């Protein structure tokens, strides 16, 4: 098994208050892992530690065999895509097309290659008819698809999804499920933070439960 992310005896405290205690986990690219547990159990904190947004009080985290503290935020972001619970937090361009091409303005990509990749993402996420639409007026589900498409255009090797089913009805959840299956076929690993018990059971190969800052249960499908 290819352990892409290694979390070794990680603890994290704020003002002397323990948030995470001695977390020891390995996450592989060929798995869809769900991170579950009550509010305040440390799920989002763990994801921020993986992304290098905050640093552990003790222990270390490796991403692709390199310590997160040595990678830096930009390098981690090129390896791991993060989908926020609220897509409004990561969509900032005026139109769908501008959002999908924004990151490429800082890369040496030829225009025909860029357009082909963007067109592929528009097709995969069924956004062709919205390519020139104003992002402000998109529905929650449409914004989520745009955010995911933009993330995948950066060629990540792993995804972290923070409560991706929030605000979605059953139809949109089925659409999201289909999209996640397409992403999995590209050998992109996923860690999903979720309170949606049914969606977790349908999607995850492995379920890790946190409570009071520690791993209290783990199961494989």
C-alpha cells in the first residue's frame, strides 16, 4: 500500500488545551478515507495540520515522504487539493472560465494545451453551459463543482474534502458521488471530513472516528 500521508504521533494544543493527542495514521492514495466524529473532536484541525496551515505541538507529518514543515504551503497545495465546506471561500474569479484558468496565468502553459485541459474539466463536471456564467449566481452544487474542477486542474495527488455534502439534496449527492468516482479513477487519494453517515458508508473504504482529540475507532469496508 502506498502511504502517501504519514501522521506520526502528532499532538496539537492551543493555550495549553489539547486538541489532538498522539495521532498515528497512514493514508494511501488508493483509498477513500472518511474522518468522522462529533464537533470539536479535532477533524478540521487534523486537516489543517496536513496542509501545513498550522504546525503540530509534537510529532511530524510526511506528505509524499517529505516533512510538511520542509515543503511549505505552496508545495503542499500543489500536491494536496483542499475543498472547503463553503465553496465561496475559494472561488474568487468573476466567471467560471476565469476561475478555471486563473492558476495557469502563473505557469508556463501553452494556450492550446490549457484550453484542452479546461474543456475536459468542463465536460467531466458538466459545466460547459456555465463556462461564461457569473460565479456569484451559481448554486451551491455548481460552485462546488467549479471548485473541484479548479483543484483538479492543478493536478493534485490527494484531495481533502471538508463536509462536501453540506447543503446538497439527494439528487446533488448522487451527482457528487459520481464525480468522486471519476476522481478516484485517476488514482487520486481522498480524505473526507463528514457528518453525513449514509454518504460515508456509501463512499468510504476506510472510516476513522475521532473523539476528544484521539482515534477511538477505525473500520474498513
